[in-house]
C-alpha cells in the first residue's frame, strides 16, 4: 500500500497467487509381449491446476501426457527401442496479473495432435570391445497463444496496463536428428581405454507468425504527453528459418590404477537459411501495408568450432574414500533463432503509426480520430510514419546486418572438486567453478547522416553506418527512488542531425564475463531409518571486461553492464510466469530428508521435509523514454538505481512437508501421501514493476503462493 515515486498508491492485495486445486492422475502399464524378445511400457497422465492470480483472475492449466515404449531383442547382439511421447499444455488465462486483465490474457494450446517425440534407437554389439548405437528422432514443438479478447479491436496500453485484447502468436518448430555413436574398449600396457566417438546431424525449422489484430493504441501520458495517443497498425510478421547443426566428437577415457583421465575434441558446424514466406496485409491499413511475399536466402554467416575437453579423477588411498576431480572444457554457444533471423525482412514488425487526441481506451479507432497531418482531408500515407516499410510500395525494409566474421560466443570452464566418504553411506563434497565467457555477441546501432535520411526513398536499400560516440548528446534527468533517495542520471540520444531505423550491425565483441562459484554438498543415503541430502552454493557472475569500443552509447540499460565489475543480470525473455523477470542470486541452498517411523510395524509411516532458499532477485529500477522522430519512436530503458542489483526482493525461503504410508495387499502396492507446500505460509514478494515512470511503478505483481495441501494415492502392481 506504499506510494510509488509517481505518487500513486497500490491497493492492498487481497491474496497472493492462490492455487485453488491441483488434480493429478496417472496410469502406468507394461510387460512382455513375447517372452525374452519383445516388451512394452505405456503411461498416461493428466494434471489439472486451477489458481487465482494476485489480481483475482483465474489461471487454469491442463497438462495431458501419453507415453509408449517398445523394446525388442532382435538377436543376441542387437536390441531395438522405439519411444513415443505426446503432450500438450492447455492454459486458460496465461500471464494473468495486474497488468494483464482477462481480455489480454492468452489461451495456450498445441496447434495439432501430432506426437511430440518419436525416437528409434538400435544398438549392435560387434564384440566384447566394440558396439555402435544409431538413433533417429523427430520432435514436434508447436503451440499457440490466443488472446481471450476479440481480434477486431485495438489493444490499448496505458503503461504498463493492457486492455481490450493482445498479441496472437503461433509457432511450429519441428526438429529431426540422426546420430551414430560408438564405443571401443582396449588396453595399452597397464592402461585401459574406452574410446567414444560419434557424428550427428540435426535440423530445426522454425515457422512463426504473430499478429496484433487491428493494432495497438499507446497512451503517451506515462511518457509525458497527456491527451496524446499513438495508433500502431501492424502487418503480420514472423521470420521463418531452417537451422542446421552438424557435429562430431572423439573422447578417450583412460584408467591407470587410481587415476582416470578423459581427453576429447568436439567439432560443431552451425548454419541456417531464411525461408521464403507470404504474410497477410494489415487489417486496419491494407493500402499502406499490403500482403507481401519474401524470398529465401542464406543467413549470411556460419559458425564452426573445435572445442577441447580434459578431465582427471584420482581416488586417494586403497579404500578410495576420497575422490579428487578436475576438468577443463570449452563450449561454443548454440546458434539460436534470435540471431539467425536478424537480416530477415520479417524479423521486425512492419507497421505504420498515426497520432490521435481522442480517447481510444475502448480499442475502437475511426478515421476522424486520427490527425490529418498533411491537411488533405484524407487519412493516408502523408499522415503516417512508416517503420520497417518502404512507403512507395509497402514492402518491408531490411535494417540490420551481420559481420561476415561473426562467430559463436565461447565459454571456458574449469571445475575442481573433492568428495570424501565419511562413512560408506555419508559423502560430503566441495565443488569450485570458474568460467570465462568471451566472444560475446555485440550490436552497434546503424545511423544515417541527416535528420530524415533514414526514412528517405533514396536510402531504402541502404543500411547506414555504424554509430560512433560522437553521434550522441547527453540528456540529464533526476528523480526519486522507492527508498526515498534521489538520483541524477544521464541518458544519450542521437543528435538532431542524425536518424536511424533502429537497425543493428551484429559482430563478435570484446566484452568478457567471469563466473566464480563454490558449492558444498552432502548425501546421507537411506540407512538406520533416515536419509538426508543438501547443498549450499555461492556464485559471483560479473562483467570482467567492458571495452570503450562497446560503449559508443554509454546509456546504462535496465540490466547495467556498462562498467567492469557490474553484476551480470539476465532478463528472462518471452512470456509465461517468469517472462520479464530479472535473475541474479549469489547464494542458494536446499536441504531435504526422510525418516522412517517404525518401519517394522504395520502402522509404520514415513516423514519427509524439504527446505529451500535463495537470495532475492534484483529489481533494477529504471525509466522508459520514448525517443524522438529521428529514431522512429523507439523506447529507451534507462537504469536509475546505482546498479542493477542495488535493490533486491526479500530472500525466498520455503518449507515443504510430507507424510506417507505404504501398504502391500498381495501383488498390489498402495501409497497414500499428504504433502504440505509452503508450510509456514510465507507471502514473499516475487516481482515488482521496475519501471518507475508509470502509474504502477514499484507495485507488487507477484507473491509466493500460499500454503497448499495435496492428497495423493498411488497404486502399483508388484
């Protein structure tokens, strides 16, 4: 209920995220079809989860799954396995919350009924020292997010609260993979070897589309322009790309006495192709944004990396109670869609926007609501600002480029650990981790000389030049943080004699990150009626190198990272419960155990407990600014807290309890369990709105779910 820096006061929340009910059903079955030759196993399950968000809006999830596995012993030396898996995630009211009322929430589901995973694997043993395994798999990964609101109105944003409707999103991401792996066992003198090797080929086709229905209305009052709205009319978008991954590896595991050593090399080649596609016209402004067809082309770069692996394990003493381990590995990042589609004409939205002085909160826009900027009495191209579109023909414009030497980000990792058995059933360990992340992808803004040059017909096919530090001018502003302290911050904007289409030039940068971590673990296996295991970890992940060449625009973004020593804060992209959250915890722990009460008595039962905790995630308070016309109205997010991790939410610590009783009735096993989640009924805040220059800045948007009871029954045939 405290007031935020804008003077608004949040009403007390009636509840946290409240789970109304969880129903979980499952059935497993299996056995031999032909004795010693052919077996099958199957399972079906369904989870039905009903909850209310902090805004009192219903969020309903259904998770149905089906599994089938077949095993065949074709000969004494050959075995074949088939696995099929089908799942769906049906969610009614996804992303419901204070900023997303019911009409703007999504209904999520799959797009078709095809199996999610199909896998065929065959292993042939040629001799006691050599075998090969071949595998082929298909993965169907598709889903859609359909807004509950109608698609014949505009979505309305009064930052940060949406109204009327929301984005429609559909994606299909089928993948195919073929692998051949082998192992050979041999000896050289006193050393034993296991030589592993393999090759693989995987392809992933991504076809996505998104649509804002009629478009968006953005109320500019939160940006300092009360009474003014921007009306955005969109064309469907969504780049389609085919990604290809080829790999090969070889690794030798050598054992000599108490020493085991691993030496390996991995080769990976990653490339892609943008696919041709036709997209529909804008529903609101089809004359300005007609249907288009784009041709396919290469993504413009290829990643090829050879990465080493080295590992050593040494067992101390004749009883080998203490294990010493050390390893060095280099990893190359996997090529993702976000980078591969940068040069597609369909990567960014193609849209036009108009200005209005009318109240458009109901999502209905008439021509008379729009400003006739050219004064010809008709709302046409002269009244619109085109973003990513050639005004002459409505075709999309490519605004970004990728350096021909663009390479994969690399991670060098060093692991050291010691593990000691205090007793045969009680083992403790210490793990140390060091990672250096280099060749991090960077992007420079592409600019044009001239206040309107970026949008002129003469430069439609030009990308502009890479920005320099001299292209920006500082703008200072002040404000108040939620703790009452004041700040003075500087942001940098393009000089008035320059312009940009907000295109980027992607290249391999010189910035580096370092991760240092330590964890203590212990594991007491079940003996003498009890078991316990746990771990405590501490980590420090920072920007270790931030060269001036990467800071032509030194505006501190919402996650920081402009100074060496800044914490690395990751903002979760996409949608879902964690979408838009900021992740960074320096410590975390978990402790769980089980005690058997009178296991030899008919009334005996088991008690279990689980304690988990972590440092609260940061809330990087920032302000959002809408940039001038020479930057096509882009939004600039500027960190106003001293650092991205200066403000943190409370630490999260929860206790879960369980009591269970098992019975055996001939061949039938019966287990009844009662679980108590968040037993202490903590109501820790999990997320606050970090955008301070909004009506709900610093408002609570998610709270830990309250105490939950779950009763479960499991039946099993022995």
